[in-house]
C-alpha cells in the first residue's frame, strides 16, 4: 500500500513541478528508464513465481541502471554512443519481452 501511495505522490509531484532534465543527462535518461523497466518486469516475474527477494530486486534495479548508463557513457567517450545505446535498448528490450511473455504465460496459463 505504501508503494502505491508513494507512486501516486511522485506522479502528482512531477505533474505539478514540471521537472526538467539537464542537457548532460538527457542521453542517459531513456537508457536508465529501460534498464529500470527490465528490473521491474524481472521482479514481477519473480513475484509470480514466488521467488521474489527484495534485496535481489534492489541490487538488480540499481545495477541495471548503472551498467546501462556506463555503457552509454563509454560509447559517448569512444564516439559511438548511439550504436551502444541501441545495443543496450535491444538487449534490455529482449529481456523485457521475455519477462512479459513469462508473466503472460503465468497469468493466462497459455
């Protein structure tokens, strides 16, 4: 229940304050969001399989975001940022869709 209330409060705060993203952070934000979504879908899949562990979820969430941001940063330093960003999105997208398929199979038994 606290998580739902925190989510609603965060959405309301974001809508009322209209935060902006600094230019230096803009390339990393979409990658961080996709990495976070991967962790969330993995956590949901684990919860449905009754193997969810909050520590594992938090570590996975933070590690996914940090590693994805580091790969994009490294790509920017090497001059191939867009290619590595695309690679990160493809890999995490495959994981997200795999987890979504497992969740669908679990819920609909199909």
